[in-house]
C-alpha cells in the first residue's frame, strides 16, 4: 500500500504533581509543582510545557530541566478540588495527563470591634462597630452580639464586611464585656471575640 503515513506516538512521559501548602486557605495562592520524566526510556528530560486546568481556568508554564511550577489563586470553593495536569510535548515525546486534588480550607477571618466614641451617653444607645476581614476574599455572613447568654442583636455584614450594633443599657464607661460571633460563610470560617471596655 502506497502513501501511508505512520504517526509516531513519541516517548512516554510520566507526570508527578504536588501542592504547597497543604491545605491552602481560600483566598490564598497555592503552588503546584510538576515534574515530567521519561517513562521506560533514557535520555534528556522531556521538553515543552505543562498546563493546569482548574475551576474553569487554564494556567501554563514552560518546563525547565523537566520541571515547572505554577502559582494559582484559590477562589473556586473549598474541599478536595479536582485539577487536571497536562504535558504539552515538544520534540519526540508523547502527551500525558495526571489528575490532582487540591486541598482547600476556609479562610481564617480577622474580627475587629470598637465602641464608637461619644455613644451610650445621655440616654443614647451604645454603638459597637464590627469589621470582619479575610486575606484575599470579601467576607459575607451574619454577626451576632451577646452580653452573657443574652443576644443583643444580629445583623448581616455590608459589602465592606462591616456592621453596626446599637445597644441600650450598656455602659459607655466602666466595666463592659460583650461577645461578638461571626457565623462564617461557605468560604470563610467562624470567629468569636470578646470586647471589653474598662
């Protein structure tokens, strides 16, 4: 038979991939290290590039001495998140793919609170301002204010991660102790702090 072209599959390549840190907090970036090596043959390390597909996004990096590293922001949920690592060959190598699960946990919030100056006097309510932040991500959700076991109020954080409580019967001076509880969200963990004013 004439005019038949035989396609070469190329030398097989084995992929290894890892994540650092494990786990990575939502809103932070994780580093994926990829190594491409010959499988069953000897010679120079594979050349080309690697591609990482994650959360509908694609990231790529060129191999250097068979290795590459990619830094990816973790903004696609929490849990064990599937990733596909692909080797894009150059020269006489075959394509290869590898599955990887990224471990992502909820972001750790920082809960700040203060008493607004000049409030709580002359029969006016005491104003307590609460701010919740987390690295790399907006914070949403509900905040509750307690004095002992008594709930004084609840409110939803605004777009700036802030909420204000107006509470009557609390001293603006002297001994004051209230507990502030942030209920968390699908991507940010819960947090509690105590506000004291002496």
